[in-house]
């Protein structure tokens, strides 16, 4: 009896999976957006040249001066708005860039 009770649920799940995989404008099951959707969205976003791109906006932020050799970047003071913590070494003269948010850091030398 228990096996019989699960059968309609299995059939419904199978039908749902089939309908999801047939849909051309929905997200695929692995979480990747249809390439057609990405292309049209990106093209629409890039048409508005009056707004700066995120890369241009982050480049306007001057490098952040820090005292030590290593900085921990979280992207934002609020953990809900930030990214995974990244420890960045500042041994080089040029600013080091966070791979998540693009913020730049430089070691402040007191001489």
C-alpha cells in the first residue's frame, strides 16, 4: 500500500521535470540562465551610456590606505551586503585589488 501511495507523486514529479526541461525561456535545472536571455539583458543594459558601469564606479574609489601588510576585505561593513572574506597581501608597491568587489588597497608607509 505504501508503494502505491508514492506512485502518483512520482508520476507528478516526472511530469513536472519534463515540462521544466521543455520550457525554452525558463532557467535550466542546473541554475544557468538561457544564453538568449543573458545576451538580450546585457545588450539592453549596455545601451544606456548615460550611466556608468559598475567597473567605472569602483575605479572612482581611491585606493584604501591601511597600516599593516595584510588586509581583510569583506566588501561592506554589513555582512549581508558584502562577500566572502578575502585576505590580501600588500607587499607590492601597486595597489592590491579584491577579486570579489574590486576595491583597491595600498599599504600606508610612515616615514
